[in-house]
C-alpha cells in the first residue's frame, strides 16, 4: 500500500450546513443519504467477512479499500478513541476570505 501524504499546512474548517444555500444543502443531503446507504452496505459486507475469518479473542479484522483493492488484516482489538469535533463555521465565512 502506498503511504498517504499529509498536507500539514491545510487549515480545515467545519461548515455549518444550516447556512448553505438551498441548492447546495439539497446536494449535500443527497450525498449524505448515499453515504449512509454505502456505510450500511459496507458494515454488512465487513461483518460477513469478519465472521468468515473468525479472529481470535482480543483480535479484530480491519479493512482497506485503497485504489479500489480490498485488503484485510487481523490486528489487536485496541481501537483508538475518537477525536472530538471542533466548532463549525458558515460557508460565507470561508468564501469571504
């Protein structure tokens, strides 16, 4: 697998989607619906493969989908804690910069 390059200069802003124009908000809602469906299908798929692999106690199966290729690994079951979400900004705050 290729190593991912991280742009350390990127400044990420969370957009307050309630401030989006209707056409953009509708497109985003469509994207979120499709993403929700994809995520559900991915979870079902991964559960089937995990069951087939049957990792030992204290282990879990992880999945990679880089470049359209399916990869799996069995690793220790020590999931890291999620990072808390930062505050959000309006789209206009970014566009006006």
